[in-house]
């Protein structure tokens, strides 16, 4: 049975401390929040699993219908996301000084747009957060009609009196956004602590927006392959790479979206399949050759020689397949689970359902998606959705386009390498886990190394005692490490921070800095590399503010090494004694 803790600090001022650097070629990571999770501003505590499954079915069908119309009508190629249809949300800041924006993140769209002032009440949808006022940003610029971004936007028109590039986007449900194409500085608060700033980023300032938009979001961030998407605009800085690892919706933590050098797959079982270019380049097309259910392989009979027959999309929840192909897969699954009798979905949205308790006790059937060059094996988590009393196949037929949705991608590392023109998959526990070792009294983990910035310091104790060399303990405040290991880490931190240390007047802490000077220094990324789990700590976890100094919360010890509670603040920490492992997931514990 698992035990769960989420550590919350009362010193909340640290949460806002971060550095701002203009991003160069490198990497950064940001949080992706599922729109139905407890971290989301859209979270509805009264929604049941059946309610959420119904919404997912409706949104998935509506979304593929919109994809279909956009792929045919090239002049509407930007109109490719259903408002509120994307599954994940992200935060970033816009302008100088920066203004926080909360928007949908979507791999099925290109243009980034937000609501802007001036916007009369009858011209914009209600928004809880203040609208972005471009006149208050010193870095805001409107783009002229002959600019390259304006020429790349197929839904643009020119206001010749102002030489102003205007856009107009209509959505399939009657929603719309109209505005001006502009540039300003985008700033992302990296999950590793350091903020990444990108000046002159192109986006649409929407002055006339309406329809089914939600008051808790400000707009949309396109992650598609078109020229105006965030990914394309940052191509040079991120080496045309991004990746994510999507958590199960039931985990109350944020998934990670990684760019550039942070977008690296780890572990075993990495497989890759070609990205196929089609149409405007917005969508990410793969080639699905077949699906296996147990030992039975079902060929994809829809244009078997046609490359790019399925879209991979993080904004669509379910998998959508051509009806004959879908029916053959459903028949094979029914045969593989023949010991159970199917039951009706009370809501009538899903075709194949079983009693939830009965299915949970049945042997798991392997379902493999055979992409060109990449066999991706899905677990029950990826293929069935739990409703109130039944579990239903997370797949629906579609006569329009085939889509590989986000449920199938949960607990996979998924890497988009646009330079190599491929997508790679690696099975993962997106909530990182490390084995428990040793004693009945203490919880021992294995700490292999600690990284300070780009410098990795190996733990010397792993050579003599490879397993169980550190205790994880919520009753100890500080981290305690073997003296030589501690000294190497302290030296690396001193070198990386490059400020003059000061003495702790009380003589308790070894490494301290003037509090004001430290608060303006770039935040340092410190990673504890446990076996199978890299845990990235923020300043909050590694330093503590005293009266007028800030001191490192790591001490040397000749006794047992300890991973203390300071390092665990704002992490979900799950102890699974049956599986003998501890799992970590970054979280905002103020949400509990």
C-alpha cells in the first residue's frame, strides 16, 4: 500500500524568486497542467469520472471534425483548435514588465494569441485575469503588412492606413478571434528554476473575441509545426526539439514540457518513427501500419501505402481510427477478454465497456501500435477509461481523420525532433520513482550523484555500498551528506553562484550569502540523481533565508546521509511499500 505526503513550506516568499536571462541555445522545462486536474483553474470538484469521460468523447470528436475542415480549407488553416478543446494548460509571462498569461497549449495549432486592451466588454469574452495592455509594455511592437510573419499568416489582411497586419480566425463552433499581429518578449518560468526569456516573439493581440472561451484563460499557445507556432519561433534556441511526459489525470501534479537540451529521452525501450510532412505543416503526421491485440495483428487497411495516416496530438484525449480498422480492433479486444461480458456505457458515448471491478482483476492484454519503425506497447491505463462503475475502451471510430491522443501517451516520454523529422517514444513512470532498500525502520534510497548546473558530482559512497546509501526522512530538516561529497558539492555551488560568501553570525551554516544579493542572482539548478529518478530542486529546497543572509541547507556528516524535509517541500512524495519504491512529483502543495 502506498503512503503519500506533500510538503508545504510556510516561507512562501521563495516561490517568487527566480532569475531572468535571455535564452540562448540550450534547454528549459515548464509545467503542463491538465484542464481537469485539481491544479487547473477549470477544475470542477463535482465532476464524476463519467462526466469527464463524456466530455472527453465530445471534445475528441469535435476536435477531429475541426482538424478535417482545416486540412481541406487551406485558407482557414489557423482555425484548427476548438476553444477549450485542448487538454493541457500552461503559464507564461508576456511583455516588459512581464504580465502572467494562462493559456491552452496545443500541438494541433500554430498561432499564439491572447486577449488585449483596449477591448470593450461586448468585444471580448469575460476574463478573470487583467487583459494584457500592450501600451504598458516597453518591448511591444506591431508588425507591418510586409513583414515575414504577416506573409506567413494565411488568414491575415492589411490595414493600409496604419500599415497594420490584422488576423481573423473563425472556429467550427462559431467562436472567433480578431486582432493584430505583434511581437513582444515571452518569459517562461522553467521547472528547473531559471526563467527563460525570448524577445521579439510573434503573437496575435486579440481585440474582438467571442464564443465558447472560458473566463479563466487568456488565449492559446500553438505548438504545431507551422511557421508561427512557439516551437517554430524558438527553433534555433531549442535545436528544433521538444518533449513531454504526461502524467495520469488522477495524479495531482503538473506534467513537464521540455525544450532543447532538456528534451532528452532516458531509460530503455526508446523507439522512433518518421514525421511525415503534409499540407500546411501544422499537424504532426505518423504512419500507423497495424495494431496488435495479444498475438493477433490487425493491419491498417486505410491507404496502407500512404505515409502519414494518423496525427499525433496532445490536445485530443482519445484515439480515433477509421471505422473498419476500429471495428477489427474492438472485435479482437472482445475476443481477448472473452471471460468477461461487455456492459453498456450508461451515457452511451463508448462502444466497448466492462464492469470496472471485473476488468481490474482480469489479466492485462498487451495492445501494440505498430508505427513505421516503432512498436509502442500500451498498458490498460492507455487503452481504457474508468467511469463511475464501468471501464470503457478509450478509442472511437472516425470517418474523417485518425488521431493518436493523449491517453495513449500517458506515462511515455515523447520527443519531437523536427530536425531529424522523427517522433520517439520511451515507456516511463512520469512520476519519477526510485527503489527502497534495506531496514525495516528507515527508508533507504540510493543517491548516485548530485548535479550543480552542468557539473555532475558522483557520490563516492556508491563505490563501496551501491544500494541504500541515504535515508529519506521527513523528521530531519536539512540534507546531510558524506563530508567529501558535501565539500565537492559546496565547491561547485560556490563556483556557480559567483558571489562573495558571508559568515553566518551564529556559526551554524557553512555557506551563506547576503540575502539581497542572492535574490538577484540566477537561480541554480541542483539535481539529486537517485537510481532511476532525477529530482530537480529549487532555491526553496536548497537554501534558507535567515535575518539578512541566505544559507545552504546541506551539512556534512560522518554518520548516515539523509535526504531531509527541506528538499521535499512542494513535492508529492509517495511511499509504495508493496512495490518497494518512493516516487516524486513536483507540485504546488498550497493546492492541497
